[in-house]
C-alpha cells in the first residue's frame, strides 16, 4: 500500500493505492477526514496497471504529496470503563470496534487501528492517525448513537 499526503489551501489531502487482488490497483483520494473518491487501474493492451500506478504516483509526488512515516503519526486512544479485567463480551466489543475503526480511519485517509488492551478497569483501542484533531472528530461522529458511544475519553497518547 502506498499512502501520500500534502497540505494545500483545502486542508490536508491524501492519495493512496493498493493491489486489488485481481491484477489491478485501487486508487483512493480526497480531503483528509472525508470518504474521498476511488477508481481502479487495470492493465490495457499498451500499459500495465502497475505502470499506470507508477505514473500517477510519480505525478502526485511531483505535486508535493509525500508519505508520512509511522513514527510521525499521532497515537489516538479510545478508552472505555469495564469491570475488573473485562469479560468475553467486552473483548468481543473491542474486536468489533477495532474492525470498525480500521474501516473508518482507512476510508477517510486518517490511518489505522493498531489493536487494543483490556484489564484493570479499562479497555483501550490504539490508533495511528495522521491528524489527531480530524481523526477525533471523525471517530466521535462515527461512534455517536452506536454501541460504542459509551467511551470515557478519546485522548492523545504521547510516546515516551
């Protein structure tokens, strides 16, 4: 997967691409925090899908798009109160939330969920995001009115 970002007059833009599993490449782009647009690059008689992808990626890089290294992502944590070490229901909820966050963060160009932890009265889900404030706003909107809306806080974890 290739992920590129740039700041512009409209905000932060993303452009990403990955192998679609059938010989083509899915390209996804937009303003950070929005679902953006997608298209599929396929091979033609004169040009392979990979060559088309390289041409598009080179043009984006020339236009100022750059990767954001994982160590430059913010660590966004979502915390829930649980009883003691948690139950099987709590663990199932966390796993379902992790899947939902991967979907939400991925399709809005923000990042990905990195798993979570459970025990000692809390359950946390860890996410690596390109922009904390935008990701927090998108997550709050996505979780509102769902079984996941009962979090105690969403916070920025600072690496040691």
